[in-house]
C-alpha cells in the first residue's frame, strides 16, 4: 500500500533520496534548494542512510565532486538552484560529455541580475544545450515520482547521461501538499543496485577519463551524445510504463489535459500548469469553449514529433515561457515548439508569451485572457502581440 | 573498442563512450622519438650503473631492470639531453640528429 | 614511517608514467609526476587526478593515456574537488563492501590551476581533510597557454602578460607563498621540494604525503625550459641553483611542525639562479642593479622568516 503523507517538494525529493540511499552527495547551500541537503544530512546523522555527504565550498565544486564520485563508480547526486547552477555550468557539459549517470535535483529559481530568489526557469533553460536530460514537474507528487525514475534512466546502458529533475522554487519546493509515497521495497526494485561497467576504482581495469580530444574526435564524440539522447526517449517511456504498473500513475513526455477536442491550446512547463488546468475547467464549464493544455514534462530530449502531432491541427496555440532568452523574438520553449510545428506543416496560429519571471504570479484570470486572445487570433488571423509579457506593468 | 583500433578515421560509433579509455598506458603506441633533433648515445663500457640518469628523464625512456639500466628507448626519447648532463662518467654523449 | 632511502631500490620500482606523452623535451613536469608516483607501494593502486594544463593535454590526448593507473581530468579549476569526490566514493564503496583493493589519491595541477583558478577548490579539499595528495608542479606561469603570469610567477619575470619593456621590469609582485598557506589549513603534511641529484628529498616527501592519512600538499618546483628560457639539458643545474640561492627552500610541515630539510653550505647570490634564464635577462642590463638587490633582499627576508619558523 502506498503511504499517504503531506510533504513539501524539497521534503519529497529528500525522501526519495533516502529511499534510494545513494553513495555520495556533495552539495552547497542555496535558496530554495538548501532544504534538500539539510534533510539528507539529517538522515545521515541519524544513521538512516549510509550516503557520504561532501561539504563542498561552492556549487562548482559540488558538481566537480559529484562527477569525480560518479566516475569512481559511485551513485552520486547533488542539488542546487539558480546561480548555484550557473556556477556549475562548465561542469554540466563535462558530466554529459563524460557520460556519467549523475542526478541533479534542481529547484528552479531566477538567475541573478537583479538578485531574486523566486521561481523561473532561467537556470535550467540556460543549460538546455548542456547534454542533460531535463524532466519537469507540476506538483510535489510529480517531482517525487520523477526523482525515483531518474537514476534508472541515467544508468541505462543505452543512455548513460546525467538527469536533471526540476521543480519550481517555493511553489512546489516549499509548498506542502498531499503526496503518495512508494513503498521502500518497490523503490529498491525500480532503482536497483548500481553496477557500473567501467569505473576508476576497478583495480582490474584502470581507466582514463576526460581526455583532450582534438577536432578529429570531438565531433564524433558529440554524435555519440546525441545518440544517447535519442535513446533516452524510449528509456524514459519504458520507465514511465514500469512506474505506472507499480503505482498506477501515468507519465509521458508531456501531459495532455482536455486535449481530445481542444481548439485553443496552451503549452507550458512546471507548476503554473496547475493554475492553467483550473482555467481550462472554468472556461469549459462556463463557456463551453474547447480549450486545452499541453504540459511539457520532458524538455530534453525534446519530444518534437510527438508534440507536433498533438498540436498541429489545433486552431491557435500559446506557448508560455518562464524564462527570457533575449533573442527579442520569444522564449526557449516557444522557439522549439514553433520549430516543431513548422516541421509538421501545422497551420495553427502560434504565439509565445512570457510569464512568471522572478516568481511573478500568474492567475486563472491571466490564463482566461490568453485563451480569449487565442480565440481572437484564430478568428482574425492577426497576431498583434507575438512576444509579450503576461502580468507586466506598462504605461 | 581497444585504443589501438581507434584513430582519426574511426566512425563515431567506434569512439569510446565518454571518450574513456579502458586500458592503461596507451601512450606507448605514440612515438615521440620522431621529435628528436639530437640523440643520446649510451656507452655501456663507461656506465657504472649509478642510475642518476634514470629519474631525470622526462620521458621514461631509460629502461631499468634489476637495478641496471639498458640502452635508451629511442621510440620515445625526445633528446633533451638532461641525462647526458647528469652522468658523472661520460657514459652518455649527445650527437646531432635522430 | 618510511624505510631508509635506498636509491637503487627506489629507481628499480615499476614505472607508472608511460612514455609517449606530448610534453616538451626537457619538461620538469613529468619528472615530477614520475618521482611522485614512484613513491607508491607496488601493491597499491592509485587514481591520478589532473587539472587542465600542459600535463593534462599532453598526457591524456585521446586515445593515448600515459598512466598505468586510473586517471581523471575534469577541468582547470577543480582538481581538488574532483579528487575529493573520487576519494569519498572510495570510502563509501569500501564501507559498503563493493571494493577491497587499496587505492591512493594523487592529483597534479600546474601553478595556474593551483595558486590561481583552482585555489578555492584546493582549499576546500584540504580543509575537509580528504585522504589525498595535491601535487602542484610549479613552473611559475601559465605555460600551456604560452607563459602568462600567474601568482606563482617570481617578481620581475618577463612573461607574455608581464613583458619587460621600456617602462616595465616584468612582473610587479612577489610570489604567493602557497606552501605556507596550505600548511595553515592545519593539514597533517605540507612540503616544498624540487629535484636533487638522488631525488631523496622529493621521494621521501611524496611517500610521506601519500601515506600520511588525511590531506597532504606537495609543492614541487618543476622548471619549464621554454617559459624560463634556458637550455633543456640544464634542468638539474637550474634546480640546484634554485635551492642553493635559497630561492626555493626545501622544507616540510609535519603536523604543524616546520622542518627545514636543507641549508646550503654556502648560500649563493640570487643572480646565479636568475642569470641563466632569459625571463630575467632585462635585470642584467646596466642600471638594473637596484632590482637585483631588491630581489636578493626579498629572498633573504623570506629565507630568514622560514628559518625562524623552522627553529620554533
């Protein structure tokens, strides 16, 4: 029987770590992910797990030590947010290129400039090209469930890539919700024992990690990473199927909400999907309009074909981004969804709005307005505001 | 995939995962002896087997076995001449060229 | 702790750095690596770490590794943190009964990767007390990128970013005293050494560093013929002059106790060390006597300070 609990997103991730009992966790405090290493340190202090904690002096060292531990043959992970992840940036690329099955619990927070501690996706979106698998969550339940699937995905021989499990800072990380926890034995079954094929501490087979690779090898190496990312798609779905069998909870690349007959669709990532669902329900109930939601769970690898298939025949689509990329044309999710739709020869009118930067609230009414605008665009085929901020004060 | 089977013409499928190498000391297959512009010549007669030349070699090119050195590993010696300078017995002389 | 030094026996140990790496002819860096790894007991395995630098790009150029042991390079500024992760993995995997061999952890960084960009990562690793050795092969500049100034570059050295010119005498500042800074981390062992003819000083210190439980730091002056501007064959002469002028004193700090390992019978003037090196050529032009005198004063000041520390 699943265990009913009330946990914050950070507690839920820490609880998943406890159930997994990984080998090494280097971490450095940063709001709002700090609680995760705190909880883990408590588990260690009380003998609940035999994980070794490394009290590193920076996030760069956190990822560096995680990488060293993973190469050595340990199951290793860390947690961070925002600027902490920015400081790891270089190491994210190295971890992916070294093909190490590291897991990172990321609590999304706006990058500094100005300093801000609230949710947005500028940290992980900036790392979207680093070669990490990225899985996002709407709720505490989802981040817990995603976290349990992370190591088996990362460690699958077809993949061998690092995995980032993302949740929205404060909104889910500190918000306490009802949650169903998976029994310890089932977690052990799912995650399994880690037996790396090659590792530094194998005295029978010395290995060398992290070479200088000249241009005759670099491009072939990148192609290998791409292959792993392609393979990750089937592995992610296999894990989701296994997880569903175990818990009854269904996961895919994205969640389709009220999409069967939807004409006006919002595409979004993370916790704001919950608010959007409320707007969908309200509009359908009160106005009977065919509105729907597509919530991205897996952003890397990007499920381009599947997403295009789900979206291409709709009347109008709004892609909502929680991070700027200053291309002066939109946000990262917008760019990729629009590229997918172009490839699928979609005729749907598509706009890209930005919302929630630095923790700005987005309300049911905001989503209602977006759906209203989509209806207008579909009717007039005119897009007056392709690239706009939702909830922005303006003169 | 063995490192000796990987070269600059290998297809991407043959490049080891994460560029890891699963064998020790594969650099032996790369001959740095080509770089030499001058060459140490070992005079076994003059050598007193003091081994002072051994640790100063940056290229591990003086093989020592059972406390005795052998002739140079010319596949790898770069001809820097440090060994010739430290030999107290004149058993190593540098000659021009390879 | 260690046996009496038997030179022949030590030199007969199995070589752990293979030839075929791409370091320059006459490089001091690989002489350091060979000597440090030689201090490992034959039955022990090691994981060798490495900061980005000459040594890394030359000793593991895909697919050629020069190491008999497992090796990991990660980036420029994180050799300390990377190896601390490896060492921690070792402890936990041993605890969990997943491995049973004995491994030692040794990481190499140049002075750029150690004194400068990797300083924080090194400080963290030493402070946490991982059972590892951090070896700085100090050649006093960023040699891999073409001899740029580091905080280990001696005063007045002509480097590509502190060129001596009409209104410049080379690097302005004196060197950072990293060995002392590392000793102040209260680690059980920190030492400074370089190559002496029988390599006893370096070997003994490497052995102590590796087999003292806890974090250890070794600073090994490893001359760079290209960056310093001397004939590659003169490696050992340069090292001897560095030690006999007291430019590079040989000392160790064992559990907080400072020990001077060598006092030259006749302390040579610093000019003897500087003259053979092109990077100090400008100091020997007319009217630069004052700079040489100042250099000498600084060497004397540091030497006396070290002697006082070692007498306590």
